C-alpha cells in the first residue's frame, strides 16, 4: 500500500461523515430526516469545514481539535461533530507518528498518553464551544466551572469512562473501534455489498448491545438500556439479511418514535463514523 497523503486522509474523513448521514440510523439526523434543529446538510457542511484541519501535518493536537470544532460551529451554528472530531483526530495523529504512515494502535496510545495540560485546556475549550449535551457537573473534571484544568485529557477520560462511550474508548486506546466495530463494518460491507446498509448494520449491532451514552447522560442509564432493548430484535434481523433494505420502513418507524421522545443515540453514530474512517484509510 502506498503512503497515505493528507488529501487521502481528508477524503476518507469526508466519506465517513457523508456515509453517516446517508445511512438510516434511527434517532439520529440523516438524509431527509432532520431532528433537534439540525438537517443532514448541517452535518455535511461541518465535516467539510474541518476536513482540511483534520488532515494537517505537524499541528498541535489540542489546537487541531479546537480549530476543527470552531470551524464546524462557525459554519452551522451548533455542535454536529464534536464526538467525531475527538475520535478521528487521534487516529490521524497516530498515522503521522509512523515513518511509513501506517496506523498502529500502540502509536495511538502514545498520542493519547502525550496530551498534556496545555493541550487539555484547548480540548476543554473546544468541548465548551460545542456545548456538548448533558455533560453535567463532574467535580474536579467539570467542564462548566473549571476554566483552567490542571489535569491531562487522559485523566479526564479515565474518570468519565464509566458513563461515556467515547471516554471509555480513549481509556482503552480505541480498542472496540479498532478491533471490533471497524471489523463489523468491513464484514457487513462484504456480506451486503452496500456501504449504507453496512453502516446501518454496524450502528444497530452496537446500540443493541451497548446503551448509548448520550441518551444516558441526557435522560438516564435505564432509559438508554430501554432503547437498546427496543433495537435488539430489529438489529438481529437486519444484520442477518444480505438485502436488509426490506426493513427500512421498520427502521423509519423506530426513528420517528425515538425523535418524538428526543432520544438521540448520537454517541453510537460518532463511534460508527470513526470505524468507517479507519476502513476507508485501509487500516
């Protein structure tokens, strides 16, 4: 495989974000199914606004995350992709750490471990600009009151890993994304021969077994578990079919039901984007 270029990384990121909104993911914003004051076009515009920054070489990781969030919010006026940025930036930085531009999980660990207090301040600033949903007060690691954090991002993610899926991925150096979820997407793509169906299947499999942490933060863990149970039979049926589009009406009914209740499984969607990004990069 030839060395990855900045442009290839940019195109892979935009592809993953585009696939995210062109695939049916009940409870989330996708094509012709707006929700929470956002449309699929907002997601596309924000991904394009930050894709140049995502793939920049030799850029401080804290500054990169902050600039990505600023660029996205400037374009659409709200948070569409904070979780995606938090997951995809370290993947890119891990690639750049390797002389042959190959992705290694150990390099990702080095990137996460090396985020210092100054960079953590930039990342916290980015999270506050995005006004991430339902973060609440978390004592020492509180986003709202601690204007100048004196801890590293890894410490904050370690603290949050019990109730936030993205934090738990940071805590395990993206173990599930790399060794399970991205492999699921690849297998579904081979089986279904359709990238959108593979994305929906990956989303359904993940949420049916892992309660969404955005729903848990905004409502409570019992509600998130209830939503996961609701997905389970549909997920099992969808993932077993070579041509699962016959179930699209069932998916759309569940989508409407979740949106009426304001139940947005946004973290699950972000994690799936990161898994598609890894696949598109050929990692």
